[in-house]
C-alpha cells in the first residue's frame, strides 16, 4: 500500500519533473475565456479537483479518476485535472486513453510546448512516427531552442532515412550548445555512414576553427584528410594535435604514419621514439590506419574509458573521505 502511495504522489508531478525545461510563453498557459464555469460551478470544480488529489495521494486511484472526470464534465479546459487523469492512465498502462487526454490538452493549450512534447512522446511510444514528428516540429516552432525536441526529431529522421533533415537538427543543437557531445558524435557517425566526406570535412573544419585549442578536433580532421589522401593537410592538423598534446601516443603515431607515407622517414623515426614510450609495441613503423568508422569509434571509446576510470577513482576517493569523516 505504501508503494502505491508513493507512486500516486509522484504521479501528479511526473509531467513537470520528467519533461525537459521549456521557456513557456505566458499566453501558453492561459485557458479560453469562453465557457468558463460560473462562481458556484468554480467552487464545485475546485472541490472535486482537491478531492481527486486527496484520493490520488492516498492511493485510491479509482476514486481520484472519478473526481477528475467530474471536474472535466463541468470544466473541459481544466488542464490540471486532465493531466493528472492522463498520468494515472499511463500508470495503469492505459496508453490509448492517456493519449486522448493529451490530445485534448493540446487542443485547449496549443501553444504550450510541454504539452506538445508529451503528446509527441506518446505518439512515438505508440509507433505513430508521422504524428510524433509533427508534434516535435511544433515544439521547436513554439520553443526554437528546445534541444530535447530537436534531438528527438533528429533520431526519428534517421529512423526514417531522412538524413539531411537529421543532420540539420544535429547542427541546430550544436548551434545552441557547441559542447553537446551526443549531437556532435551523432552527426559525425551520420556523415561517415552516408560517406558524406565533404560535409564531414567542412563540419570538422568549422569545429577546429571554433575551438583551436582542442587537440581532438584537429586529430579527427587530420584523419579525414589522411583518408582522402590530402597528406599536406593531414600533417598540418596532426601537427597541431601533437603540439597541443605531445604525450598522446595516438596523435604522434598518426603524424609519424603520414610522414612515412610521404617519405619523411627521419622525422617519422624521431616521432616514433616518443610514441614508443606510450606504446611499447611500436617498433620503427607507425600503426596502420583502420577504417574511418573504427578510427573515430576507437578514439571515442578510449576517451570514454579514461573518463570512466577517472569517475570511478573519484567515487572511491569520495567514499574514503566519507569513511574518514565518520570515524
């Protein structure tokens, strides 16, 4: 029973707690003036609504549903009652009924991006990608800087093989937040998968110009140049990466590899002596280049592993500090 109580209490605030933050225009939350209940009716609506909240908080969901339905009979535009009713229906697995409630909410509050986003989520969960796309687009129209909606759009576009549209959404996210790693990696993966090397080169050039001190950005641009056999540009970008992170064996190896390809063996040898300290398995010859997908993936994986180790170490350190404090 206590478990039901906890779930029920959370049910009423689930929408605002779980959904992404939006800048909601003031007019978006206003309900239509026409057909509003009169004073006595408003009092009755309030009584039924608060009885519903009380029943819901105590886990008596059937009674809560009955009270919320009574509210909606008297005041169909009551968004609070309709949201709470929809969340109870979702909790019970009644997705079709919940979807209908959110469709009504969107009808009464068409400019509320939170409602439209939730409706899009329900359409997507029910497998209706076309309507989900339409609703997510509407969210981005109402709230142009909504990263969650743009991310949802991009992924649905990819599922539907609408790759140009997906790329545009990922770029839009990065124009809002240049440090969005998920959008950046998704865009790179999309360009690689579609073999759009011109687009990939331009994107990485923009990134390197915007963040000249990012060694990883120069390294990735160097990979593309090397793959396309533009060795002069590859040397330039790898050189920048090594200059920023001279102890990075992967960067040094890449520059040495291009030196060997272009007959600059003495320079390659000096670099490989440095790289051998990072990778004892390297003996005079640079490691060969893998496929583009593997090169980008392996570099991302290496960074993720380093982050995970650092994160675990920090957690252990914090745990040790807490134990010391308790002693």
